[in-house]
C-alpha cells in the first residue's frame, strides 16, 4: 500500500473547500490535519484508515489482557 500524504490546512480553508477536502481524504487516502493558528485541532482520515485504526487498537488491547 502506498504512503498517503499528510496535508495541513486551516479550518476556514477546509470549510470553504469541504467537498474537495473530503475527496482528497476518500479517494487519495490523504490525511488532512485541520489547524487553527497553526496548531493542530483535528485530523480527517478515510473511513478505511479509521476502521483499521479501531481494529489495531482492539488487537493491542486484547494482547494487553
């Protein structure tokens, strides 16, 4: 699987271009770090990335038991 890009973007810019931002995340697998005053606030990731992260976390938690 190829490495997806991490893009930093202001919240206002993301809001103004939400359709395009969602397309980048969904189709290209990019991670979009939403910033306010150059400080990270949240990260948009694809559904597949999110679900894989949940599975990975569940596996790690089961190993800790």
